[in-house]
C-alpha cells in the first residue's frame, strides 16, 4: 500500500517536468501580465487621466488595441504587453504640439471633447507641451515591488494543482 502512494507521487513529479514546468511558468507569466494590466488601469484612474475609455480598455486583455505577445523558446518565456493606441504612449511620455492645428470633433453634454474626424466643429490646438504622466512606469514599479510575492503565491498554487 505504501509503495503505491510513492508511485503516485513519483508520477505527479514526472508530470511537473518538461511540459508541466512550461505550463507553470506560462501561468505565472500570465498572472504577472494580468496584474500589471490591472495596475496600469488603476494608475490611469488614480491620476484621473482624461480618457474616453479607449486607452483604459486597450490595457484590458482581449481588447483589439491590447498588446499581449508571447515569445517562448527553450530558454525563456517572455510576455510583452501594452497598448497599440498612439496616444497611450504620448500621455505616458509627454508630448509637444509644435504648431497650431484644427482638431475635429464636438463637446458632449458631460463637458468632455469627443474626437470625430468627420465633424465640421472642433477646436484649434495651440502650440504647447504636456508633461508625461508615467502611469505605465509607475505601474511597473508597483509590480516589481511585489513581484517576488506574486511569483511565490502563483508557484504555490500551480504546484498544488499539479500535485493533486
């Protein structure tokens, strides 16, 4: 009877090798990626950045503007994530309007501007600079601060699941 119990344990450990380890690492990387996306969204909200929702949604996995790219080779699992919206980077890094230009759109009832390339109304954007809000960088710093705990918690969950 005891030998059978050890046999079962040996089979479980064999499942962890190769295929199992890759799945564990992938699940940990996905959990870290999801956590980072949530931290980015929280930071956008915390800074009360003006957004129509498109930027916020572009940091939600599955949105068509979201970047979620895997690179798996025999030495590493890499997850690249972010947003494909050009203004997401401009808001993060800052930008300068070099010359005056017309921006088509309209003001909605809530007092915010809605960009509409086909609108006959809009406003003149005058030259000026906008400081970067660094919401992405701040979120990465928050993630790095708790990365070891996140990895350890996820590793415990994954190993427990594999050894059942």
